[in-house]
C-alpha cells in the first residue's frame, strides 16, 4: 500500500502507544497521514500536547470520526470494547467496504468487527508498548490474512514484538499479554516490599526488582529454555533460592498466577457476548 491514510478511532493509552510506535520507526509502505480521533476536545488537545508529528492530524467528535474514516485506507480501533457499536454507528456512512480494520479491543470477535470491513486484524497488545518493549498478538480474518498480513506486521511490530496467533487463542492472549503486566507489577510490588522489609531503601529495591524482572525475561527469551530449567540452575542445594521457592509453592503462588490468567481470559471471552 502506498500514500495511505490511517484513522485511529480512540487515541487513549493504547491508540497513542501504537501511533507513537509507528511514528518512532520507518519502513517501506509507511503511511502518509495518521488522523488521531477522540470523542472530546480535552483529550484531543492533551494528545496534541504530547504527540506532534508532521503526518499527524487531530480531530474529535462523531462527525470528525466519519470524515476521518472517509479518508482512511486503514482504521485502527482504540476505544473501549463496549463502545465499538457506537463508534460503528458514527462512522458507518464513511466505510468503503475494503478498508483494513486493526482492532486493539479486548474480547470483541473478528466476526463482530467485520461490520466495519471483511479485512480485520485483531491485535492484543499491552502498556509496555508505550516504551517500545510491548508484546502484540495478532489474529486475522480469512479475507485479511493474504492481503494485509505483511502491512499489519510492519505497523504493529514497532510496539516491541508481534506474533500471529489463531483467533481461538485471543482471549488467553488478552490475559497473558494485555493483563499480565498488572500481574507482574503485583509481583514486583511484593519483591520490593520484601526488600524494604529486610532493610533495603525503597528506591534501591525498586531498581533491583525492575532489573530482575527485565533480565529474567530476556534470559527466557534468548535461551529458549523452559523456565524450570533456568530455575533449577539457580537452586544451590540447601541454599537461599530453594528455601524461598518452597515458601512460594506453600502459598500456592504458581496456581494463583495461572488461575489469574484463566480468570482474565474468561472475562475477555464474556465481552464478546454483550
Ligand atoms: N490499557 C491496557 O492495558 C490495555 C491492554 C490491552 C488492550 N487494551 C484495549 O485497548 C483499548 C483501549 O484501551 P485504553 O486503555 O487505551 O483506553 P483509554 O485510554 O480510555 O482510551 C480510549 C479512547 O477512546 C476514545 N473514544 C471514546 N469514544 C470515542 C469515539 N466515539 N470516537 C473516537 N474516540 C473515542 C477516548 O477519547 P475521550 O477521552 O475523548 O473520550 C479515549 O481516548 C480497549 O479496547 C482495551 O480492551 C487495553
């Protein structure tokens, strides 16, 4: 696709993260215009203050959404999941039927999203995308996959890393990719609390916990080893680590985290039935 326009319908946390990520890189098939749409003037002005770029335009309100969609070859849907039907009602007069729709919404299925266009890429990403170290999973409608897969990968990969998955795994990915940063933050908070309890100043404990999380993630990613293999290498017989791990197992931490993914995935699934 050449000299094309993207309309971002809902430029809040995630819409802005994806837009900023696209603007921070360059690739062939680069858009010539991105129109960032919000519902209120206040949000539009706040966005203008933090995201300025020669190819970006800003708008707000229902009529502007429709105007943006009329100009768009690619539509990024970044509103809250429950809002998508209202947004559709606002823009339906501007849909051409062959635009590519990239949805960032939790829950809403490809079939439901196809009211906008047959060409749908359903993306699940997360808040670390704001810093270029996010994760994104992408499922395509059967119509979009052959025509738009390469373009979508180019547009979404700048958030950090993007991989294609089947739609049946998207609710689980919503939990594992979208919600899990909050679960990791809870774990980090607990690590910091433990450090502080044992006398380390908060700021030092915060830096240690953040680097431990980051480094452990990199180690798993780069070695490709199962976490259990890496974990066993840290456990000196009779040492500190095995002692701490047994406390975590006694408290059921492994099951609680896995069940948190299950619960978040089930909630994501329920969104599409509303
Ligand atoms: N936050 C996360 O961690 C996360 C993670 C993964 C996926 N997601 C998904 O990302 C989506 C967006 O979440 P978010 O956290 O980015 O929400 P958010 O920060 O509240 O952003 C939603 C945006 O939609 C705009 N909006 C509302 N109605 C609109 C309309 N009719 N036309 C145009 N724009 C409209 C809002 O503008 P106003 O402020 O002007 O109303 C706001 O900028 C959700 O569907 C969620 O499932 C979020």
